[in-house]
C-alpha cells in the first residue's frame, strides 16, 4: 500500500523527534484527515505539560503548511493516572480551554480514553468564590540568584543599586515603547511575585494550582498592570505556555490580587486600566514561535488581558 503524504509527514516527525530544536520525544504525533492526535507519553512535569500544548500547535501548524490541509480537531491524549501531576494538569486544562475558546479548531483532552470537559469562557475567567490566593508576599533580595544571567537582568530591572528607598520601574524603559518615557511616573515594581491557587485555605492539602514566581510585576505607561517573563539566551518554545499561565492567573484572580497588600501598597491608584498586559521578553525566540502565535493571539479580543512579545537587541541594517 502506498504511503500517503500525511503519513510520510507523521513518520518523519516521529522519527526525528528528540533532536536539537526539534519536536520533543516525550510525545507521539499523528494525523488522520483533519484530526490531529498528540499523546504525552513521558515527562509529566510542569515543563512536559507546557511542551504538550505549544509543540502540539507547532505540529498542526507545520502539518497545515506542508500538507495543504486545515486541521479542525485536536486531541491531547494521556493514558496514565495523573494524581501526582494534577496541579500541572489543571494548568494545562485551563490553557487548552483558552485555546478552544480562542480558535475555530476544536480542542479536547482525552484522559484514559475518556474526554475531560473543558471550561467555557465564563467558567474559565469567573472562578468559584472558594478559590483563594496568597495575601502575604515575602520580600525578595537583590542577591537572590543574582549570578544567573536572567536573574541578574531581573535584579537590574528591579532597581538593584539604584540608590532609592522605594523601588520604581525607571529601568523598564529598556523594554521599549510601552515603558519608554513613562511620563516621569514613579511606578512601583515587584520581583518574583508568587502565583498559586488553593481551595478555601492556603494549605498544601488545599492546593489547586502550582506556585510559580513571576519575574516582574509593574505598571506600563498606559496604566495597565504589567506581568513580565524574562528569558535570555533561552529559546524554549514552551515559554508561550508559561506566559499564558501567568495571564490566566492574573486575569482570573485580579479582584483578589488588588486586595493583596503588596499589590495595593506598591501600585495604589496607578492601575488605571482593567486590561492586563502580559509580556514575554527574550533576545532570541524559537524558530517555530511565530508559527504558533496565531493560536494564542489576543489581538482584537476582549479577554481582559493581552499577550505581547518583546525582542531585546532587535537588529536591522540601514
């Protein structure tokens, strides 16, 4: 039997996965007509789940281009117990729910051969009242992991050695037009702001979502709360899933966040607009990054947040 073009493409991807800058080997990729199925077989870590949606979208984007087809359905498949990774799975489920809302493609999660119901737009963004977040935020030191490139850059933006008793985001101007000449406003800045969601109480046995540290939280010159993820010399594709995780956290819990003393005391009335701006900053993005932006794009959408890409050191000849 003659191998179809789609099967040749599928075989090529699966035979070459795991090679540098190529598809992760923790997944299996397949296409049947307009239906793509991607199975996560190993690496059920936070990073593995973030690879799951980002690299699956890279797969269907490349399939549409090379096979001249239109993918209408995508199944994310897992055949194992997920109790030991349920927090990262919940983050993944929320991302896939957003993708399903944001695209004409139908996305589904199949767990042990059973479909897992996704959130609709209302339930994704309007979380139950028993979901709570941290109110007490520990201060971060300038020296915290300062020997690492990204952390050193983070400390610089945070105002290390600025000589001011109160931190301001003066140095954010380096990130471009959204922070350049911010009308001489001394907006505050927070470093390594923790996420994490719990049911009823802030206790480990009440956890719903994992806790992570957002690199920078500040205000841009338009008055939007700004969530910033910094990467330097790190082109991993799954950073797009990471910034979406942060965007969904801040969007879903913004009313609770406004009451967090660290947020209220640092920004006060400086937050003049409801829409949250979420930036991913890097000096070099993965070669497949632009091809999957269309699935995550919030342009001309009213979700209450925007996803924005900033390239440091953009170079052009004149």
